[in-house]
C-alpha cells in the first residue's frame, strides 16, 4: 500500500517462442460490432481493447529526457479505454518502458511486468534494476525484458489531481491527533474539501479509477507486448492488483510473485485494511525504538524502550508548541518517522536526524521532514500520488458515511495505537463524502486455469500486515507462501536474503516451487 503522508493535516516452463506468438485472438465479430454501438460487458470491452493493442504493438523509442530513464531503457505508449464498458469511447494513453533481457535468445522467456504499490506508485523505474546493476535481479534479467508502467491516473498516464501541489505539500499542517471536537470538525472540513477538489479537477476519471480497471489495463499492456501470458511482480498494493488480475484473467497468468500482501477479502478492502495498519505500525515502531535503545551509545536517545518513547513524546509536544523551523509540526514528524516502521533501510537515517535534534541541531530533522517548495516536479508527483491513492481506494469499495463510526473506531484504536491512527483516518476520510460511485470489491478467488502463485511476506510488516498474505494464500489454491520470520521491512523481494531471493528466482526462471510453504530467517539487521 501507499507510503502514508499526512496529506490532510508451479507454472511449468513454456518455450520462449510461444510467449510472443501473439496475444488473445480477436473477439468474435458480434462482440466487436456490439461494442461499436454502445455499452458492452467489461469482459468484452477488455477483449476488444487487447485485440486492438496486439495489432498496434508498442512504438518503442528513447525515453523523454525529463523521465530520468537512461539508455538503453526505451519508452512507449499503450492506448486503453477510460471505460471498458465503452471500448470505442474516450481513450487514454498509458506510459510504459522496458529494457531488453540481458541473456541469450535461448534464455529469454518474455516480459516481466512490475507494480510497486500505492495505489499511485509508478513502475517506470523497474528497468533501472538492470542499468544500476541490481545483483538480486541479475539472473532474472537474463530471461525477461523488465517492463514498467504508470497505471491510469499516475505520472505520465493521464494524471489526475485534487489540489494545487504546492498547497498540498505546504506545512505545518494541523496536528492529526485532535484535542477537541473543534479539531475534529476542522479535519472533517479539510477532508470534505479534498473530496470536492478531486471531483472538480478530475471528476471525469474518478468513476473509472478502480483496481479492476487497472487490472484490465494490465491485460491490454500484456497484449500490446505480444505476450500470450503475463509474468508479473507486484509489491504492496501491487499484490492486490495482481490478485484482482488473477481472479479476472486466470488463464492469462504464467508467473506471478506477490510481495507484502494486501488482505484481499471484501470485508477488508479498504476501510478495515487501514484500521489494521494502525495496529501493525505501532508494533513495528516498537521494534525500531527498541533497536534505537539498544544503540544508545550511537544515538543517545535512551537505553530503554520507555526512554525512547518519552523522547518521541517530548519531540512531538515541542513541534506542536512551536513547529520546527516554522515548517515541521506533529503531522510532518509522523510523515518522516513512519519511514522507519515501513523500511529497515530508514532505521538509521531517521534515528540520526532525531539524535542530532536531541543534541541541539534541529536542521537535519527539518531538512528531512519539511516540504521543499522549490521541488516542483517532486511536489506534483506527491500530490498526484495521493490523488490516485484516494481515488482508487474510494472507488474500489463502499466506505462508512457515518462520522460517528469513524470517530468511534479511530478513538478506540488511538488509545492503544496512537502513532498512526488519526493521521491515517484523516487521509482516508475523503472517501466518506466521495462524489463518484463506490464499487463492490472483486471477490478474489481461484478460477480454472490459474497457475500456482508465489507469495512473499515479512512477519511483522506494518503497511500490509501478515494476515493479508495468509488470506490470499487461502484464496489462491496451489499458491506457496514464503515467510520472512522476525522481520518487518516492506517489500522483501528487494532485500538481500539468499533464502528468499533464491526461491523467487527459481520460480521466475523455472517455475519451481517448494512442495510446502517455507520460512526464511530474517535479512541482515540494520546497522547504526
């Protein structure tokens, strides 16, 4: 799932040649004729769009200079309908990129597509795992073209927006933790205004900003690439995209790796999923603060968990009383500090900035936590990412409209899990007053033809709690689950852990899966 910011305050091996022999056969003439004359089923619409994309292919060229994608990465576009029930209606172009497989022609197995999460994350940097010499993925890169894309609404793919980017990032924002009913009313007003802004600036796209539509887009991209079947790696929200794709297009899946799993149950998408995050974040925050205490000789923030927690409370209170540098209040602190529960790679950087503050130098903390109003491109990307996050989660499923329910649920959670609860609530509250339709979520399950899927998950993941991986494992029959025990970093396939890395590689290269679910020891602990 998307990195939180305090926005409002065995598949068998196929012969390589068969993979590029063509996409789906064109839909029957009667279906195509029906599509030209009005609404059709979305299944017919995606078949029409995929057949068109297979005929058109992708015109690969050097990437635009401002995309930051070096040669030999190439970029192109795939055209998809905004509404799959109207495949001949309004169209948008999706940005895609690729780098060719580095191995011999005999080694090549097709294209491997990637989604990093969100909703709202861009996958265009995936081919850079080759150009930057990422060793974890080097053998896989011999067999596959690495293909990334900006999902609908994201980045270069008909981007949506809800507010002015500078206003979106500017701080200090309201403290997410309310002291009074007046504070709650102020946050509710901001959330309602945000929902209004989304409708005003991007209303035409909002009804179609759904995970099922992004899954249909994924199938059209597959066809445009000339691939009969999809090879896919999804991380975080990308696991839900993969789960929905596997449900809608089971016979189109060849290999699928789902890493750090969103609970796909209809009861969880999306309101309950966000409440579950609040609990998990508190647990992982405790893990990090325990590590900080263990390294008190480096950070001098206390040599017990209680002392480190007290330091956090003191810092938070100080920023509330007088925002650091006039820019960093509690909301900005939460946004920066949440990086540590998300990713082990952030344990030391966050602790270092905090340690400097405690020693009398607030500047590193200010530099890391405050918005850079001169970073125009970065601020546009941040606002766009949040807009897509909100649009997809609001559109995917029904949300409570009763403020009493939001207030009761989050007040109760905050008592035990105060770090993220209210910040998360305000971020999602626009869904309570959303101006576009809420769909019913897809019932993720195994249908005939779905090959075994590989699931990877850290035991103490905060953003996507472990129970989500267990739930998807139950729903996708024949899947295998690799658990990284006593670990909690988000996105485990990108970390150096030979046990896990070798199993992912064996699956992608040979379709090999262990006979039973597996447990791996944790990756190396962060060093101060």
